[in-house]
């Protein structure tokens, strides 16, 4: 009974603020340039929430597009697709049902859990607790504040020794990608739980420091819990515009706003008025710049589509060490698949997923961090951003293998 009450309150937290009943997610096959133009036309006439790719401008021939449509537009969109002879399928027939089914883990007790999605207040309390409980391995630092004034906590995980090389990992760039912060929490848990017991993790923590930023876009994350589950951007406001937020992963000074990003403040891929205009991206970039001599690897964790990407995304050029990076993600993908059979694709961002400028991995690489990656976690679109809690454990377990694989390689190939 208590479980049902808690579930009801979790559900109500969303449904009181937004009406997702009858909303649908479509997957549409785009065969040629005509289809590309038709999708863009549709996006101009209806409010389409692009899931993959992130915007109409990134739609290409011979690809599929996943997008979320409001209930009142479903019939119009279906007619449009049929009239124009698109092949399509309905990935989610009622978003509200899938949203409610996200909370399907059996542990719905209050407090922090590694196998459920945690609200920001819970994560904030956990950050302090994990540092207090593991003083020999974990230290805590506030590296900045968000637009709405929340603290950005960075955990440093590793055996304290001077001048250690470091591996920087962040989660929660895009607010609606809930599986991402879940992984950063899981990583810290596994590091502290298995240190001294499991040889590989012990070796990694003895020789490397891991900087873990559990949630980059905290304001946006809070907003997905309280107001709009599908929110993606930050929550900053600008004088003269009624539209809120910037896409933090288009806000870095790496081919900034050149491709796959929008100059329109209302767009989900808005690059912002200038690089690092967002307090969150500036705090992250400042920290990395200050610690550039020690940071040897950078990993940013996103969802969804099961991919491991390396630079570049802002251009079709390849990084100098692209053969090494490709071999590394190939090995990591194989390692990940060894546990639950989950298949990941891999390669440079622009060709593997889509061109997009202003991303943190390209920026980190251009700062001289030659092992720089983006992971796109589960799934391939069946649930999309609404991955159920029952998949958190498996997703985190397999991702852990890939991260350890890369970290171990970095440990042996310091530069």
C-alpha cells in the first residue's frame, strides 16, 4: 500500500504539471532529401520534440528520426506521414504510461538508491554522505553554482597521493537523460565498495584520480522532476527573450554554433549567446583548464542510442590519434557487450551520430586531453529517455566494464 502511495506521489509530481496522456513517440524512416525537407516543414508547423537526432536541422537521408508529439497533434502528424509515404512506427503509443512505468524498481523507499532515479535533493545529500563515509578515497569540492544558485559538486575519487594523473567524468548534461546521473552515482559506489577487494579497481584508484561531476545541468534536472519531464536545456533566462535555457553541450568553444546547433533561443539545441555563457559549462571548463596538466582522459555520459563516440563532432576531420581512439572504443564496446550482450556502435561523432558543434568532448580534446569520449547509454529508442528503473543496474554494470577498460588503458598509456 505504501509503495502504491509513493508511486502515486511520484506520478502526480509530473502529471499535475504536464499532460502527456496520449502523447506519442514516432520513429520515421527518412529516405531522401524530399523527406528531409518534409520533416523540416512538419517541425515548422507543429511542436515536435526531437529525441534523435536533437533537431530537424540534423535530419539526413537514409536515417531514422525519433520524435515526440503532443496528443492533439498525433492525428495530424500520422496523416502527414501517410500522405507523404513515410515508413514509420510508433515507439511509444502513450508517453504518460511509459513515464509512470519508469518507476518500476521494487525499491521505492525514500532516501538514496543506486537502482532507482534519485531527485536532486537526494543526490545532494548522497554526495556529502559518500565523501564523509569514505574519507580515505573520496573528497568533495564545489566548483561553481548553477544559474538558479545550486552548488555544483565534484567528487574526487582515488587514493590520496600527490601529482596523480586524473580521469574526468561528468553526467547529466541534458536534463531528461536520467540514466546518465544514475551511472555517475553507480561508478562512485563501485569504486568505494570494491577498493581493496577487487584488483583492477584498486589498481585504478591507486594510480589515477577520478573526478566525477554527478550532474552538470542541475537546474534542468530539477525541472524534469517538477515541471516537464522532457526538458533538455539549462534554465537560464536572457533579457529580451521569453525562451529559457541553453543546450550546455552546444555551449563549448569547439566550432561553436557552426553546425548542428541553433542560434534561436527557443530551440532545444540553442548554442547560447556566446561560448561558456552558461554558469554550468563555464564552471566545468574552468576546472578542467586549471587542472589540465593532470587530466589525461575526459568522458561525458549521455543517453540514448548505445554509442561510444570520440572527436570530432563539429567537423568531419579526424583527431591525430583517431586509430588509437577507435581501437580503444572497439575494445570497450566488446568488453561492455560481454556482460549482458548489449551492442554498442562506435566511431567519430560527426559520422557515427550526427554533426554537432560546441560539445564538451571536442573541446576537451582541443585542450590537449587526447583520450576524450562521449558515451550514449541505453537504449536504442524503445524507451528512449524513459528507460525504466529495472534497467539501471544492468546498464550501469555493463557501462562500468567499458569505463574501467578505457581507464586501464589510459593508466598504461600516460602522456
